[in-house]
């Protein structure tokens, strides 16, 4: 099987955009093979499909049907690249995206031949709530930010100390049965404004992402809801900095946008 792909780097959250049509029931299995170390290798993959809504240029169908802000920015960057923009010129790209009930709008600014600065309006959380978890006999109360396509659990970076990475991986496996098929554990250091996102996709992958768009959005929403005011926060992640801007009105988070850099790093054909 030959598969046409584009490889993008949104804040080093390496993303495959698959052009070759693949039946929905086979998409997860094909993507799992493509993102493996022995193939094209990436943290995640999504499929480029024709949009049903005429207001959208394309549809992005993620490998497990989740929503992904970084993958949305990646597809928007690829579509913007086709418009032959001048350096510094902007364009708006509208997409259908799995896990999002509304159309997703991305503003893309060309920074170099294959690099863009992107801003995307993110879906709003369904709930922001405290949840109790148990790990190795210890009860832990954490904040869950629930989106339609992914749930993020905010974990204070100081909670597990030097063993945070191993503890988070262990927790992800233990708590998987209590959480949706796609979820993230976000090691959040509020003082340092840093974020280390661990993302689980069904039984397919458990990956420390270099940058996480929906995780950035979750932190912005959490801070706005907690402080009951508009919030802008820049979060240092392993792959670079992403910014979240969250608006708060009448007792609720009413708007979230994230901003990050995206580079188109490769296009080609994979053989499966």
C-alpha cells in the first residue's frame, strides 16, 4: 500500500497529514503503522478529507476521531502554503475537524518559505471539574478539563517530584479505564509557566508530546475559570512556546485561542 503524506512540525508535535483516502474503519490501524519508528515516525496522524460544509476548505479526521489543535494548524499551514503568500502576509483557513462541533478557523501568517505562525479558535470545554483518582492506594484530587474530543487532567508538576514522568505514565495506564479513549495528563508548573503533556490514544499510543495544542487550551480555560477573568498565558513546552488566550464572561469561558509556530518539513510517499 502506498500512502501520500505531509509531515508538519507544530511546536515539534510531529504530525502526519495523510492525503491518500483510507476507509474510516481502517484509519487508526494505518496511522498506527505510519507513526511507528520503523515508518515515517511522528507523534500523531490525521487524514485530509473533503469537507461536508461548503464553508470549510477541507476536513481533518484524526486517527482516533479526536480533536487536535496542532494538527488543525498543520493542515491550515499546508493549505496556506498553496496560496503563495508573501512573507508577513496572512490568510484565514476554515476547517472541519473531528471532535469539534463547530467549524475551526485558523489565521496563518507566513514567516518563511515553509513556516507559519498560526492562531486557531479552539472548541470550548464541556466541563471543568475536580475529579478524584486513586494511584497505588493514594487518593488524588485533580482538575479535569473535558472537551468533546479529548479530556485533559491537570497534574501539578510538584505532585510527583523527580519521578513525575514515570508516575504519569503509570497513572495513565491505571486511569485509562476511567477516562475517554483519548486523554492527556498535563504536568503543569504554574510558577515556571511550563507544560509537559502526556497523551494517550486508545490502546495505540502513550506519547510525551513536544507540544500540545489542546493541552495549552485546557490550561488557558482552567486559569480563566479559576480566576474568573480573561487570561493570556505563554507555556514553555519541550518543543517551544505556545500561547493560550481565554475569555471569561457571565460565569463561563466563552472563547479560547492558541497561537504557535508550524513548519512543513516533508512531503512524500510511505510504503506499508
